[in-house]
C-alpha cells in the first residue's frame, strides 16, 4: 500500500501486461534550428505556474536521465543522478496520487540501478523495455518486460556489437548494448564529425539491408528495430495507463522532443494540465528540444531543485486538503 502524501514539507532540501505496450513506429523529430518557444525560467518561477494546476487530479512526473537528472559526462558509464533529485523523486513516488516514471534511452536495468527510486516505472531503451521497481526492492532485481522485436533485429544488433569495435578499436568508441538495439558513442573522439562518418559507413557495410533503423545523434549513432516505440509513444502509453490530471515531462534532447509534443497535444485537447520542461545541459542538444517545450531550465541542478519544490508544494496541498475535511 502506498503511504499518504506527506502532511509536512518534504525533508528533501539538501508490465507484465503486454497490452500496455504502445503501438506504432519510432518517433522521428527533425532537427530544428528555429527561434526557441520555451522561455528560460528558474525553478521557483516554474513552480509558481504549477501551483495554479494543483487539484486537477493525479500527478504524473516523467523524466529522462542523462543530462536531465545527471550532469553530462564524456563517459556515459560515469553518469550519476544528482542526490537532491533522487531524494525528491523518492518522496514523490511515495505520495498518493503521484506517479513517477523514468523514460530513457538506457536499458531499464541500467536505468534502475543508477536512479534507485522505488515505487516508480522504468521505461528503458525509449520504451522498448518496461518494469516497475517496488519500494525497497533491489534495483538489480527489476523484472523487465521487453517489447516484441523481430529476431533479425536481435541478430543484427549482436553482430554490430561484436564487429564495429573490431574495425574501430580506438578507446573513444563506447558500445552500449540494448537488447534488439545498440548505440555507438563517440563523444570522446578527437574529431567527432569524422568519427560519426566512420561509424555510420561501417554500419552500412555490416547491415546493408537496413535490418535496424539508424538514428544519428550529436555524438552517437543508435540502431533500433523497425516499428519500435520511442519516447513520444511511450509517454502516450503512460498517459493512457495513469490518466493523470497533471503531467510533467523533463528532458534534454531530440528524443525528448517527441514526448514534449505528446504532452502538449494532450494538454491542448483538454486531457491534462502540465508542463514540458527542457533541461539545458548541452547547448547543441537543447536547441533540438527547446522549440517543443514550454519552459527551459539551465541544467540538471535546476531540474533537481524543481522536483524538491514540487514535492513541497504537493505535500502542503495534501496537508491543507486533510485539514479541510
């Protein structure tokens, strides 16, 4: 049983059911270098907007991980969640009528071991994997339900994981295996543009039939199965499952832009209230997400502070509601 929302300010200062899987194709958000629509705001300014929404129904808080809850690092395996964000998210996940979900390009297992917030949903690989971590459950015991993927995608992803490092033995290449998908990171390469061409050309040679769809990032190349859900579809699935009155999505790049668009479309349809929040941890990446967001924070520390303030706001609202009964 979930315990009730805290009646005092938060101390944070310092599916198994396959029918829940979204259907459709991978979201593709074009690169957009246009005047930004999201105004830069402080966490306190953002929470003032949120205060006008309180009482609209259950709350869904969904967040990306890298660059949103963690400070960007050259080595993706060195990423860690900001402690302030973790404490706030744990408090939020323990509240009645508050649902916390993490939506990341990492695998669900990797994500859960880095975030370590119980009572939350983990959608890894942009939604290709899904699991729920119970409160006080060890992250390494997360039960992950994979989205069905063609056998050919599994075979090709394994082949690429094995062969690409053989032809690109330099230490700057980082391989991230993700089941029927795989991502090659080259952010540490001395010439990122040349590294991108080299890795892309090699993938074309190894996968000439296009068994996996190419998704080039700023400093990485991701390969995913055809028809795989991505963040936009995965957030839509969360909205359908939770049916919140208020929803927040925090993210920092083009993959999160698809989720921002889904949230804003649901709000425009009168389905929810809420905010799409871009987190400006990387100047180049944020320019692809910011046009689709409502507001922008300067970095992960602002995102963590916003979560602390949200926790306090919801706790105070719960206390007032309890006293008025």
